[in-house]
C-alpha cells in the first residue's frame, strides 16, 4: 500500500489532519514531509499499527497518548495515561514565571519546586530555559514521576524528585513554588475525551475545586524563603477565592492575576520582594 492510499483510508475514519499525524509519526517524518512521499510504500507492519491507532482515535483516545508525546514550550515530552496532557495555557504560566524570576532574581541561583509535576512539563521547561534555577519535581503519583524522570533524562536536565502529598511534612524552603494543581469541581461537566482518558487524580480538586490551593497555602509559610514567588495556574472562576485564601494564610505580599488569550483569569502570582 502507498502512503497516499493509507491517508485515504485514515481520512475515511478520522479527521484527515489526525490521520496524517498518526501516519507521519509511524514513518518518523513530519506531516509536511509525509506529503512529499505520497508514492512511497508503507510497510505492512506499519500499516497494521496505523490501522490500530486510527481505531483507537475513533474510540476517543487522545492522539497525544496514542503517539506518546507532545510538544510543550518547544520540548518534546513523553506522555501516557498516568499524566495530564500538558495544556497550551500552562505554557503561558511557564513563560510569565520565567520573566518574573528574571525580574526578582537577576542572575542568582534560586530553588524552585513544581507541585503536582505530572509529566514534568512546568519544572523541566523552566529548567531548560533558566539554568540559574535548582528545580525539584514533586508528585504523589509514582507512575507520573516515572514519566517526569524519563522526560528529564531525555532533555538532559538534572533535577530533584520528591514523591509526596503536596507540602505535607516537607521542611525545605524554596524561592519559587509553582503549581498547576487539580482544580476542576467534582460535579463540573468536562469534555468526555478528558473525563474518559486523563487521570482523575490530575483533574479534580474537590467540591469547589479549591482543595489543593487550600492544602498548599495552609502550610506554605514553612516552605518559602523571605523573598518568594508563588505561581498558580487557576480555573477561570477561582480568582476571588484564591485571593481570599492568600489573605488568610499570608501577610505582606503582592498579588497579581493574569488572563489567558481568551481573556479568562488563569494565572496568579503571590510574591514578596
Ligand atoms: C493538573 S495536573 C498538572 C500536571 C503538570 N504539572 C502539568 O501542568 O501538565 C496535577 C498533578 O497533581 C498531582 N497530584 C494530585 N494530588 C496530589 C497530591 N496530593 N500531592 C502531589 N501531587 C498531586 C497529579 O498526580 C497530577 O500530576
């Protein structure tokens, strides 16, 4: 079978862009290169795997889990069903935090912890861009941590790992605490593809979605240095509640909220210079 025929087959089952992505991945080329080789033969074994993957996609499995990786902040990261698929909005959290670190600690070595690291997307992307940061990745899931470790290794990054329930019984102090914790309300309607495939441990944050912000902020004074930055990704309706939580557990701080490209409140910085 030729590449062209394989694409026609895929297009009859799933969206043509996705069919091309699946085939390109199996043939180790990008989607553009694939279109230059329409007359090339597709090996039988490759075609069988392709057929299987097209079927998986049709059944509602996310393409990122099928292919096994995503591009996040310019890096290729392994993902599987044990980790959240890193989102575009989270790239904004990474970029804004890098700018803030440069502003608050120009050229100084600092310690950062990524709480609920999942694939390691946030902490590893920051480490890759800013060598002045000692990064620790923390998650409660050892399966997620295994993915994060493989990602650190494939990116050649030296970071520390802690398997723990957020900051419970941790005495280390950090300059930067960053987190994209689970923040979906337990009764919130979410897309079927997310609900059926991504780990619920990475999604749900209790009755009001705020359990993890409460848990993190309640003891955070024991884990921050005098000068600190706390950076959170938040759900778009959670800004006011998190401002209240910050005032309950911290004093003498500055707080800022940033919107995403769809004009929704999605990032909060709490800091003390
Ligand atoms: C929304 S995901 C974020 C993953 C990754 N940081 C990202 O942005 O793509 C939340 C992560 O928190 C982890 N998690 C859930 N409960 C936790 C807990 N009690 N302590 C530490 N991590 C937890 C989950 O395993 C998951 O990896």
